[in-house]
C-alpha cells in the first residue's frame, strides 16, 4: 500500500502531500502519524527552508474518515486511529511547531479537520472552486487544534461565528475575500503558486528572523491556552449521543435529530 503522507524537496521547499486520494485524503490514524513524521522531518532538515502541504487527487482533506459510522469519534473510531492500531487523533507536531514558513496549498475541498489543519498553517492558497467548511456543529462535534482562537484572529469574530456555528461551506473565492486564504486561484495553479511563494521566503528571508517572527505571531494568538480548554471539551462532546447522530444523519442523508439541550445538558463543569 502507498504511504498515507509523502514528502520531497523542490529547490529548498519541502512538499508534504496527503496521499489517500481514493477517500479524498480523509483523516485517520496513519495519515495523522504520517503528517507528524513529515513535519518533524521538515523541522530538522536544514535543506528545507519552507514547507508546502497539499493533497493528492481532487481534495486537500475531506475531514474525518467516517467509515466507522456512529463510532467515528468514539475511542475505537477511525478518526481517533484505533481501528488502524495507531493511537493518534490530534497531531503531535503541528505546522506552527515548524520554525519555517508553512503554506497550505488547498488544491480541493478542506472540510472539518482538513479546514482546522490548514488553519494551523501560516498561510493558505486555495483553489477558487474548492470548498472549505468547519462542519463540526453539523456533526455534533467541536473544532479543535486551537481553532476557537485562530479563526477569529484570522477572519474576525463575526465571520468566525458564522463559519463555526453554521458549518456552511464557502468557496475559495469567498475564503480569500474573508482573509481565510491569501489567494484564490484556478485549481491547476494552486500548488505552483504555493511553491513559488515558499521558495521566495526560503531564498530571500533570513531563517532565524522568520523563525522568531513566526513564534511571536503564533504566541500572540493564545493558541496553547485555547487548546488546553478545547481538548477536554472535545472528548466530552465526542462521548455524547449528538456526535453519533451527526455522523449517522450525514451518512443517511437526512436532517439530524439532536438529543441534547443547550439549557439542561451544557457542561458547566468545564467553565469558570
């Protein structure tokens, strides 16, 4: 079987590719582990001056692998990786951990964790017809990877509320107009444009200057504190019946019938 994530160097640019095109690069344990390994490689390799992350085939990442159905977000579900004997759900190395520019080349749809992972990159270049969607509320789940801190910093509170609470998809053209992406281009131009931008940074900007600036930018968003709040809430929500209903209703192509009440079932114990 082919590797779920591949990596190569193009003139100083490390190109990392999500490589499950047969399932639109759906997120599972091996893919998560492969991304960890590839980013660790890019971080440690002085030949890599900047990084581009993209997807094989027609999508960047279609979100969590839903092949486990209602068990997707359970301890044994494919999104957590246990079905593949990989104890992985949340990456151990994220794009903000790499002291080099990391550009997401969104060649196609970026949904769910595909959207939050791209948001963890320093910038995004997106195909004009690609859809990006933070669909978590529609699946009875929560976004993670610091999304609740990053997204309002990137697009403003009003737009972040719209994207997260509605879960609606936006095309690449709208993503660029919101500031969610730096550029929106025809699909066939996205990867080349991302590599060109990465190469310019790698060749013309001092590595340590970029590394310090990147660290300060990410620290300024308070991502670490937000992740500490998100992760136990993610686990709590994943154990509720609405996380099952969200996936099953999507697979059955029907409207969800939610079970929990925001008044009676809100997890106050997680909040001050």
